[in-house]
C-alpha cells in the first residue's frame, strides 16, 4: 500500500489554513486518495461538477454546508445539468422538485461554479487540452475528455467533484496515470462496412455492454468521423457499461499504433443492439433528442430537416443554454416548426414529458437505455432523419 504524500500547500489546506470549507473538501479528497491507494495528489486545471443535479435533501445539505463554511472553487468549474429548466420553468411538471433543483443549482453558483448547466462541457470554449489533469464528473463528459481531447480525468462522482474544484486537487490514481490509459482489447469494426449516423450509438452501446473493465481500442472507424459521432459513441458506451476511455486508431490522440498481443473482438452486425434498445410497434407519442446536449451543428441540421411538412407529434430538443444563445435565427426556425427547446436539464431526468406518453423516439442510445427506467416509457432508437420523419407521420418510420 502506497503512503500518501502531501505537499506543504496541501497540508495547509487540510489543516484549515484556508478556512473550514477548504479543509472539509480536502478531507474528502484525501480520503478518496487513500481508498484508491494514490501516492500523491495532482493539481487540476478545471472541474465539471455533477452534484448540482438534485437527488434528495442530502444534496442540498452538503452544498449549503460548503457555502456556510465559506468554500469557493479555485479552478474554472462548469456545472452539469440540474433538475429544472431555469430559462423555461413552465416546462417542468413537478414544481416541488423544480424548487429544490433551483435551490441546489444556485448553491453551486454561490460556490463559484459557472452556471453552464450542460452535460457536454466539451462544447464550451476553453476546453482542456491533451495531457491536462482535470476532475470531471458526468459519464459522457468523462469519456469524451479522456478519449477525444486526451485530457486526464478519473471517474469522479457527486461531492468528490466539487471538493476537487475547491481544493484544485484530485487523487493521482486511475486514469490520471499513464499506465491506466493503455488500451487492453481491440474491437475490429471493419466488417460493419459503411458507417451511418446510427452506427456510432449502437456500437457504443455494444462495446459498453461487453467490455467490462478493459479499455477498448477501435479499428475501422472512418478517419473523418465527427466529434458528434464520437460523442454519441462514448455516451452510449459509458451508459451501457463503465467505459471512461476509448481509443480510435488513426483518430484519437492517444490511440496505440502497435496492437500486437492485444485480444481482438470482431464486430460484424449491430441489428441486435438496435432491437435491444427499441420497443416494437409503430405507435408513437413524442420525440426527444439531445442526450447528451445537442451541439450547434446538430441543432442546425435539425432545423434543415424541418423544412417541409409540419410535425404531428411533440418534439423536444435538449441543449445547453450556451448553444441556444448561439442559434440566432435557427432557434426561431426550430420553434416555429413546433420544437420545444429544453435547456439546463434533460428530458429523462426531469418531469417534462407528459406521463400519458408511453412510447418516445430518440436518436440517443443513452436516452433509450435510461428513459424506460427513469420515466416509464418505451424507447425507440432512430437516426435524426428517422426521428423527424416519424414526428411528421405521427408514427414510427424507420429507413430499414
């Protein structure tokens, strides 16, 4: 077992030199470091906090205690989605939950966090670069930061995330270390042939379901793959399993070039994955996209697809307030077409969709994985084009 070595600066924070709030946060970070058998702490350059999503009174008690003790974040810190839409509060059906959610979100702003309220902080300016040590929570943000950006974050959960932000430190363990970031199993995807938009979330769900604790190395992914496609792949892999890092040979910055000696899994077909994530039948009540939050490019593409016959079904788009503010005339196009734009939260964690709606289509494997358990709906997974076609037809329309 390694002995945890602290610097004089860290000992000072732990002893209360910088106030009781910092000392409390440092005790949490040090406790976690000892659990992980970390030899030291590492300085981080940013944090992304998931604790602002309301999970009960303990969430409020912890945040309020940090505020009362005078704690403040000491590195740039963004906030994940909360439990309400602060821009469109009328969209949330459970006003008691919305009040608690607002109180919690405000408490984290009081701690110095930036009120971004997005699960896709990598779509914001000033994202971390290759090799930077950061402390991000939210599974899809973690896997994107590690895989696509090459920044270094372990899987940080609620409470530890904000304590890292307050101390500017994280345990030097797990994916903060180079040895833990090496690929351990190859997924050969060349037999899949042409990649479509839907291939990526399906592939991500498959990998997350079977990879266990290994770190996947993907072969056969088109070199021109977009960040949005990698986002969909990573989010699905992180929700279906524990994937926090993947490598794509020829694409991601830390992907290995020598695969000799690694076990190989051949991926030939993903139709069973689509059937697993989609309820049968053609009846449909609504469409919900944007999990993780839709990017600017995805919003623009949706607006282009909506140039045509009107929608017959309710259509929800979840995105960040920052992306919404960038949309300009595109936002007007979306709203004229009948799209309800949701910010600050997501439709599978907050009571926004009507409880009578039992069949909802999405283009997100993550949404399709979680929504049946979270909000009691049957999900149908489709491409963005299929989602729009289905909303126009008033029933499920699939290309194949």
